[in-house]
């Protein structure tokens, strides 16, 4: 790549950019300022057996799947494979890797890596994957981790402290051995639209451990970069406070220009290029238009490094990179364009105020209406109370179908609306689902012959090549809570399996989920195969997931794009009822 400003090295530009009042001469092209070392003795020990297209076990005992075309590895959790199935007995099953065995090979690694970084005019970066929160759900499973924060806080604090001590030992050894300029640490804390948990819950469990972690890094004179391709607006002030200097993975959904004005140089944002552009079929003109728009909106605010949002350098589809870099070079060539005025604060509120709305509602007095009390108990995840209230309603002569439709479904719908508005979070959804399941088991025997029919039937799954199930599971929760019958096909589901299930199970809807851009074409295959099998006019096809957009849904001929679980349920019910 031709240097437009040869007097400035990538390293020099980066160091200027992270100063609170920094005025770099040009924009960086993604990771051009960082020489990432992935072969230090600890990283080799912990992750050396992870190969694309294979399944392995890490040093903690977690089973790891690394699909051939995925950006990164994925933990696999089944009852027999989960390392920590019961957090109340975590000390019996969780065994911290012994990093003292990684004492050899540092000098050679350091010398080689530093020479390469210096030759390129770059900063030497050490990499630390699987952060504190991620390590918890690698051991326990994602859903169990989030619900345990509510149900077993003492044990979770103990486990988190153990992982924190391990991370501090890890980073001490890494800095001593590699002597890097930068530590690049990885821990995702949310989806593209919301945190995984309430901001105050993140603060209670994870803020102080990370303050110690990043405080130590900074005390050693090392730059702290945190990766999280997530929506993190509610905790962005906290991130700056605990010592993070660069937030890599800043999704466009975070309203980057407004964040720049709000932060005033306290945190450098690295990202802006979302996964939606990193596709096999992305055309040069499309990539350039996307990148140019991102740069025009985000660069004038300063303290911004344009890059693909998900971790480490490079895209999944290499042809995309050259056009992203071309757009950056074009921008650098015309740096004298007028500065774009920025809004004072992000469009979506910074802080925990929104989340507190749910808490305030939960403290309201009990209603005289038993159905309303049932709805509230389900929203709050109060299983024992919900079962008691359901039994009370039965004793008062209410029909089981009314308890379901006038109480539980109402509560689930309200929770779904709160979830869509970032007033409720994944743990609340999971706990409500458990409540719903327990109460339904109580009511089912009494509903036989009552004539209660489901709104419709849905076959649901994550598409072929994708092992992620969090979003899929949330959609299942909301659809079942809205009166739909759901056939869960699991993950890595082929187009053939979707269509066969729809025919065999007499489904009204096929719902396809995807987290990876590489697996998006399988959704198109579902649409095309349903046409070939002659069922396209009999079944609706829903698509959703992080890289999916309304435009892509329209392009492949799907019937609905659903940005979140609650909207998927609402759209399904409305469509099946002809609303």
C-alpha cells in the first residue's frame, strides 16, 4: 500500500491518536499499526491445538469447535461435555491451567516479534483471548452463566475471582516474557443491539475484576485494547474509567459519531465496518460505498480507527479488505474536507437509566387481579411465586387457558417489549422461560379437551455451518411464550433439514438464524429449496441474526426479517392471524 504521508509511521499515528488531544496526520488502515503476536509460549500452550475444521479441548477442559469458514472457535456444551454443570460445586470440576509450564521460548519469540514490529514501524501486541465473562460461559454454558448471576451470586463471585487471578498471572507472564507495547484482550459483553445483562449487573460482577486487570497493564506502561463487537453504550464511561484505551469492535449500532463527542478523547474507538459487508458476494462498489459512508460519518470526530469489528486483522473474505483500505486511502487523500457537526450524546442513552425502569416496575404493589400478578411474577422470573399464583387462580375457578393467555403470555409479551427496548436483558428472558416451562407443565394436564390450540407451528434452527444458538434460543422462548408451537432443529441445520421438518411437522413458518456472514447463503438455499419442493406458498420464511439486514431478507425472497426475538414472535403471531 502506498504511503500518503511517508513521514509518519503507523506506530506514530497510533500513539498520537490515543492521546486525549491527539491530532494524527491521517487515518490508519485497520490493523496497520499493530504487529500481533499469536505464537507466544502461553498462547501456543492454551490454543495451539485449535485448527480450522476441527474439534478440540482447551486447557480448561472445554470442547472447542472451529468451523472451517468461521471467524473464530466456538465452545460446545452438552450435558456430558460441559465442564461446570453446577456452579454450586464449581471447585470440584474447574481446574485452572498451570501457566508455570510456559517458561521456555520467550527470548526467541520476543526477539523475532520485536524485529518484525520495528521493521514495519508498528507496535508489538500480545493477544489474550477468552476474557473473564467468556471463560465463565466456556465452562458453564452461556445460558447457565447468565442465570447463575441471579441465582447463585456468591458462587459466581468466587469463580470470577479465580478466573481474574488466572488472568492477572497470565498477563504478568506475557508482559514479562514478550515485552509488548500493547495487550489486546478479548471479551464480548453483548449483542449488536444490547448488553447481555443489566449495566449494574455488569458493574457488580465484572467492573472491578477488569479494573484490576487493565490497571495492571497500564501500570506496566502497556497500552490496553479491549475487543468486544457488541453494543456497549450503557457502560462506555465505565470502560474508559477502568483503563481501556482502545475499544476494538465498535459496531455501527453504537452511534459512533455521538460517542466520539461524548467521550472527548477518553477512549479511542476502533471498528465501524460491520460484518454485514464481509460477504463472499459483496461487490467492490458496494464495499466502497459502505466504507466511504462510515469514514465520512466517523473520522471527523477523531479518536477513531476504521476496521472490521470482529476480532483480529483481516476479514473472512480477503477481497473485502482491499476495498476497505482503498476507501481509507481515498479519505486520507482528501483530509481537508469540512468537519461534520456531531450530536452531543449518543441517540441511545448512556448509562443504566433505561434498565432501572424494569426494576422500578418490579417493585410496584401487587395487583388485585390474579392474572396481572401472574404476568408480573413471570416477568421477574419468580418461579415459586408464579406456580403459587397459578394454583391460586385454578382454585378460584379460572380456566387453565385463561391463566396462560391472560397472565403468562401477557407477561412474556411485556418482557419481550422491554427486551427490544433495552430495558430487559438476556438473563431475565432465560429466567422467564424457565418460569413459563414450569407453569405450563402444571397447566397442561388440565388443558386436555379445553380446545386450546396453538397460534401456529414453527420449525426453528441455526443454519448450516453455524454453531451459535443464543439468538435462536431467545427466539424460541419468545415464540413459545406467544402461543406458538416450536420445533427446535438446533444448530448447523441444512436447507434440506429445514424443508423436511416443515413438511413432516406441518409447520407454518421456517425461522432461520445466523451469526456468521459465511453462513448467510444457506438462508437463500432454504428459500430456493422450499420453492423446488413446492411448499413455498404454504410456509413463511423468517430470517435473523447479527449480519442479516432487511435488504438481505428482501434480496433472497424471505417473508420477514426480525432484528430481535421479540419482534420475531410479534411478527409471527400477526402474520398467522392475518393481522
